C-alpha cells in the first residue's frame, strides 16, 4: 500500500474557507469539504514534513467513531464516499480519496471539550503545581499517568494557529458559551469518552484523554471536526502501561518526546524530523486505526 503524502491542497475551482493546523476547508454548496492533510502539529508548531497516511487515518478513525456514536449525539458528516461527491469534486478525486468528508456547515462552539480519564500532559503539570486541573480538586498523591477516580471534564479555550489553548475553569467556560450549552457538551463529552474508553480497552488500548468539538446546526448541538483520533487523544498500549512515568503511545506524543529530547523551544521554525521518526510515527497512526477498528486501512 502506497499513497502520496499531502502537506497542502490546491483546488483552484473551489473556494477555500480556512486552513487549520491539519485540515483545510472548502465551500461545497450549502456544505463544507473538510480535507485532512498529512501535516503534523506539535506544541502548536507545524512540522516541515508530513506523516504518510496520517490524514487518511484521521479521517477514517473519525468516521468509525461518528458511526459508533450516531445514536448518542448527531454529527456533521454528510458524505465520506468519494463516488457520491458532487461532480465539481471529481477531478480532485485522487487527493480527496480517504482523507476527506463533506460536512454540515455548523457554527463552532468556542470551547475545546477535553475529558481526562488519566492524569497526563498539561493536566499533570497543573496538578503538580496546584493539586487541581481546571479548578477541579484531585486526590493528593497521584502519580503521572495514573487513572483518575472518575473522568473529569476540563475545557480549554480554542486558540488560533501558533497560540496555545488555555485550560479554563468551569465558571469561565460557562461565561463563554452559557450554562445550558456547557451542561450539554459536558454531559455528552464525558459519556462519549467513557464508552469509547471501555471499547478501546477491549482492543488493548487505554484512552487516557481526548478532545472533542461541538457546533450548532439548525438550532441543535452536534459533534464536529474530528473524533477520538491520535491527534485529538492520547492512546496508550495497555500491555505496556505503568503509572509513575510518561507512557508509550499510538499518537503524536512520540514526536513531542523526540522534539523535547533535542531541546526544541516549542516555537517556529520547526526542526526537520529524521526519516526514522517520520516512519515510526506513521506506523503508530496505522496501528491505532487497525487496533481500534479491527481492519486494515483501505484506500
């Protein structure tokens, strides 16, 4: 299996709406075309090289989870099969196949909806400093990567490219989106995380934490963007799990760890990644897809 690595898309006959860290958005009638490139962002800095298959893995894992939770909450997916795309997209089929979705044009809710079942990353740093995460008091004496007594909802702001998201308290989040919206996304996010974590555990994967996004479409709150991917979640191999240290992972933490090992200052310009790091990262994304879905990636 071989596929071209795509860092940027260029569809001259389509109107580009937005270019994010990984995804590029185009207008298609009343809907949007969302294309996942193979770009990788670490510490909010976009790397110079792409990760083979990454965009396809992100799209296909998201599709798997959107289908999995279809009865739990509505989502933005309109079409993922390129054979059913509008005619104006057909000439771009080679670049779109496997890595794109036609989605509803929802109004994004201005929160990153993060659920943590284990203590890691920025949550671990906050806990070490204050004994809390986003104002939530946690038990004393927790170890790095330890499972929490129950999953916690720790929202953050949605930052522009190059600016770090900021962990915020429940009160601050409510002031941004309102109490009713906050209560809905909190309940749904925790429910989705809990069910996904139980499923992943059966596949030999610990879902340590995840980030979701919601939007409003026709007056309803729906899931948007990506869902439970290696970019938006920490996936740890169960067989190697050991609290008290950072864990091996199926996600881009592997790249973050490399960057830290070479003293990267977390600011542009990004250093070039060695071929070994690129290839191993690609394998981790593919392995995450195959373990979670039980099937090989089809192109």
